[in-house]
C-alpha cells in the first residue's frame, strides 16, 4: 500500500509538445487532489523540483487527476521561491540568519526556517505565508526581550519581511492576501480556487474542465443524448469575453467508482479485439456487434465482482464502452446535441479547446481539450471508414460520419498542410430534413418566398442556391427536394454525403444517391463528379440535384441543363455572395461558356446577417434572382439579372419586387405558358403563388397555436404537400383552375382533421 512519504512510481512522456508526468497512485489511500490533500501537493512540489520542465502532471488512480500547465504554473511560483530561499539565499545559514554573531538566536531561527520552508511551504504554501506573517508580528512584539542585539533583531525582521514580499508577488497570495484573516493552517480553505484537478475516467483521454467557472453567468441548461445516456450542457456568459462557454458533462464523467472500474476492466479486454480495416466499411454493423459484446462482457464482469447492474445502467455502460473503444468518444456526445452546427478542433489539439457553433449562441468555447490519442485515433478510424488516404502525401481528407441518427461532414487536415498536426472540422447535419415551413418559422424565408419557390419547383426550373459557408445552402436545397412531388424520380450527386437522402427516401420518394470523387482528391477509385452527372442522364427521366458545384462538374451540369434535363428540376449549391459572384465563379473560375450559363433560370442567395455589435447573426435568404436570356456578355451590365425577391434589412423580411408584383418575370411567364388557364392570365398565376404561400403560413400558424412543432417537420410537410396537390386537382376538375378561394378552405379543413389525429 502507498503511504505518505513513500516515493511514487512515475514516468515522463512527451505528448503533443508537452512533458507529461504520470504518477502511479493506485495504492494511495486518499484521492490525489492537490487542493484537499497536503501530501499530494508535497509530491507535486517535489516532482517540479526534480523535473522543472514538466508541463502537466497526471495522478493515475481509479480516475486520472490531471493538473495542466496553467495550474502547475501557480505551484511552480512557490517551487521557484523555495529554490531561491534554499539555494541562493541559503536561508538556513547562520550567517544569513544572524550576521552579527549573535549565537543565542541562530538555533531558534533555523528551526523556524526548517518548519516554514522545508516542510510547510511544500505542503501548504498559503499556510506558510500566514505563519510567516505571524512570525514577523511575534518578532516585532518580542523586540529586545529575545535576547538578541537590536541590530540583529531588526536584520532578522527585515529578512522575514523581504521573504513575505516575495510571497506576495505570487499569483495565489497576491489574490487572497487581504482575505486571510482567521485562516487556520492546514484548513486548505483557499486551494479549491486555484488547484482544481481535471478528473478523467481512466478509459478516456479527453480532458474536460468539469467545474463551472465561478464568475460565469449561467444562460441556459439542458440535456442531450439518449434517455439511458444523458449528457448535461450549460451555456455560460463569461466576463470580458465576446463568446459564450459551452460546458458539457458526458455521463462517463459522472459514473460511480465501481462502474468506472468495471468499464476499465472491460476496455482492457476489448482493446485486444479491435476491428480490422475491412470491418469498418460497415460502421453501423460493427458498432452493433461491439455493443452486444460489451453488454455481455460487462454483465459477466459485474457478476464476478458482485456488482448489481440494472438494465438501464447496463445499456449506459455498454454505450460508453463502445464509444471509448471503437467509437469517437466525446465527439459522439457532441453530435447528439441537435443545436450544434459545427465542431472544430484546431492543432495542436491538446493546447486548444474544442470550439463549437451553436444555433442560438453562435461561436462558443468549450470545456473540452482533446489528447493526441484522441485525434490520432479519430484520424485512423476516418481513414478506414472512408477508404481514403491521409498522410503527408495526401494531407486532406473529406468524408462523412453517421452515428445514432446524427450525421456530419468531416474535413481533416494534417502535416505538412497543418504544421502543428491534425485538425478537424465537423459540420453537423440536422437529423430530419429542413422544410420551407420550418424556414418561415425561423424567419429565413417569408411565406411569399416559400410559396414562390414551391411554384418554381413545380414548374421544373433550374436553380442554383448560393451563399457563404454556414449560410444554409444545403439545408435549403434539402427543403426544396421535399417540394418535388414524390411521383417524380430524383437523382442526387454528391462528393460528400450531406443531403438527407436516407430520410427523404423513408418519406416515400423515389430517390437515388450517387457518390462521386471530391474535387480535392486527385486520384481514387471513385467516379468523377462530371462523369457522375453525365451518368445520371442515362438513368432515365429524373430530377437532378447536385450537392455542390465545385469544379469541372460545372460543365457537365450545364450540359445536363441544356440537353434535356429542363423537363425536370435541376438544382445545386455553389459558393457565391450575389448573382454576379455566381456568374463570375461559374464562367471565369469553372470555365463554363457564357451561353451555357444562361441555362440557369434562378439564383437564390442565402447569407448570414449580423447585429450591429457583431455578436449575433442569423441566417436569411437575401434575394431570389431570375436569369434572363437576352444578354450576350455581361448579365449585370445588360440587365440579365432581375430580382423577384429582395431582403429588407429594416423590416428583417424578404419582400417581393415590383417586377414580381407586376407580372414581369419571364421565368414565371414561361411556366404559365404551358398551363391551361394560366397562359396570359397573370392574376391566376399570382393567385396560385399566394395560395401556396398561404398554405405554408397556415402550417406555421397551426403549429405555433397548437404548440405542435412536429407539424413543421418533413413527415407532416410532405403529407400536407400531397394533400395540397390532390385538393388542387379536385378543384381544377370542378371549376377549371385551382383557385385560392376554393382550395384554401378545403386545405384548412384537411389540416384541422389531421391535427386532431396526431
């Protein structure tokens, strides 16, 4: 058994630019907590004396107690003071304590110095300072009664006061020196403020700051994850910071010690049976296999050790064991938070917190610091899942991750592109597809804009959705797919799987996904994006959706638009801040001929807008522009771009332009020209657009009034769209046109019945 005074076994390991000292504390009877245990502080003090280059200390017990560089810097100040007093000042020397050969006081003073600086300073530096101040007061009160000459006594007091002044230059004493009245040596009252350990289960490498910052204002608290495996999120506003703190505590950090030990034992067994590379080609299957193995193994180990496991605890421990072995650890917990949009890991990972983008609080710091084991393990798993290389010759990897109803696009870079090592960016996709009513509810769209987009999709137009990163382009494209009638076939071409194709297929759509080679990859077994688009034309009459237009596939896309795909919807996303920016990118960067660009009917621009203070931002559609066909060289100069909708910053609303209201849209006229009753009848056409707008707005109103947000989700919206088209067809048979005054009451009647059923 480990006892105080015994030398603990330790080793120093170089990890990610840090010198980490691991101390075996398994036999120690108390928790290795510097704040609460004087012996542990003394050990840490001595380790820093012997190894001045240590940047982190990890006491390994049933859990790991981690003290990082910032915490150790506070203790290191006292270590430096100790070295200065013992080695440079030589505080025990008789000549230092009594330079006037006053023999009677030397022994007493040496005993005091030994107690203060050889013993107390190493175990209780705050107590050492308090005792030092007490000693100064006593020496001043004793004065000539001490038996020393006055000059000797004054010298000693001056020495003690110089030492006290050195204490007061340390960060710890400087902060609390005026609050130490009544401090009892050995109480360790103030150490929790400065020396809180980061406590980790032994089976995880990720470092979490588990305690909440004292000066943080709690803005919101909520739970994420499965009912059997909850994580707890706290959003805090910190003083003197423009960003919020996203503080998360996964369930593995709250386990009882017996369960932590159980997972440690099970993990040691499972790590001997890691899946082979070929098994990672089906991650979902291998996770299910490992979950079943974990459940059986934990049950057996618990029985052997007399630990009682109820069903819910067993499932929780099994989930934790899977994600800490073949899974992605804390990343999986973060991906369960539907309100997160991006997760970013900067290099070097062990020196930077993980950053997240929250839908309500924008950019946030987190309490998560990843270890080198974390990022290296992730990189290896993503190589296996994707089947793509990630090395110095191929320092970029784009892939995707799907875990328990959470999907994310993954971008990884490493050396030499990232000089400090591996860096990751995860774009979390919503589990369910976005819908136009959801965008109305979130003020990204106006009802009129949603009605017009629905009309244009039914009109089989070609459309590019443009914007910057994180502007909602892909989400908007997904919502427009739901506006296509399920009776039409849809082919989706993507290099990174971002669109919610699986969810849309489950809603009854005839949809085929094609995965093509990323523009960032020079060679692979995957088909190029251009060949993928051309192949889609051979797969029968279909709507064509392109995840993102990035490179040479632009030529193939416009070829598809020009040679026959116009009979169906053709849509994709592209980076661009405005219509002319899209034209410039397509024609000048992607080398599409000017005449081919005219095959674009519409450009929708989605971009974030910011508050005046720059602290907040919201996603908005800023304009919908039609591309006319009469211009020859420059659509901007020759009037080739005509806005149908334009964002009004003062009203925070997307509003119709005079060209739309006055029926001057050539695209809408072209759609109407092929519909009986609409050709030359602008009032009937605009009535249909407004009908669709009112239907979308009605869905939002009913959802809000009934407090039924599920009415805005894809399953119900597709059902409502189908009902709308059937009602329109019935009305058209009766009166010749699907006029709003007949259709809308019938749709509301249907909606009321459906809401009652739910």
